[in-house]
C-alpha cells in the first residue's frame, strides 16, 4: 500500500543537464527539435517513475513551445515536475532553459506538457499515487493541469 501514499511535487522533481554537441544540431547549428523532444521525454519519464515507483510510458505530448533557439555548445537544463495525477495518468511539465558557458547568460527556451501512464509488470495501467502541491506555483500548475486534461479529453472525443 505504500505506493498509494500522497507525495509532494518536490519528491519526484528532475533536473537534467545536457550539452548541445554537433551531432545534436541542424545545418544552422541549432539544436534539433527532435533531440530536445527526446530529452524532454526522458526527464518527464524519470519524474513520473520517481513519483509512482513504476515504469511509466508516454501517452501524449500536448504542447511543446519553442521560444528561443538553442545553439551548439549551449548547456540545456530540463526541469520536470509532476503537475497532477489523475488516476493512472500523470501530467508532467517540463521547463527548458539554456546557458552559454562563455558568457554565463541563461535564458528560458521551452515548455512542454506530457502525459504518462504508470504500468504494472504485465503492461497494464495501475493507479498512481496522488500528488500534493505545496507552493503557490505548484498549486497553479495543479489547477492548470485539470484544464489541460479537459481539453485533451474533449479533443479525443472529437477525433
């Protein structure tokens, strides 16, 4: 039953750091969007698994917004947090920023909202532990996640 204890957002937060190498970029020297999506998926999966103590699989990516390009040589920091748990699914928010190591300049670049499902050893969805937001920002993200879920379900209904 310990899997069902209420957990705080902070207990499963992830900070992942990557350096943008030449193999991660396009012809302009910008980080490939697909590579960033890969890193986001990994950071979000770790947060989901930390929260549930289960294998978690990607169910959807709602939004990925690109605000500024990330260049070769930049250091990318991905911060993933469980925004809300529904039943077997979890919304994970990922915030991305970049840092130029030569100038020390840091800049917010991306946000993404992903949904993961906790699964058992047979690959079947299982009920995930609830999350308890503590800070004002965590409470805002918790409320916003419910609105995004409504939109997801509405979108699914109209397919």
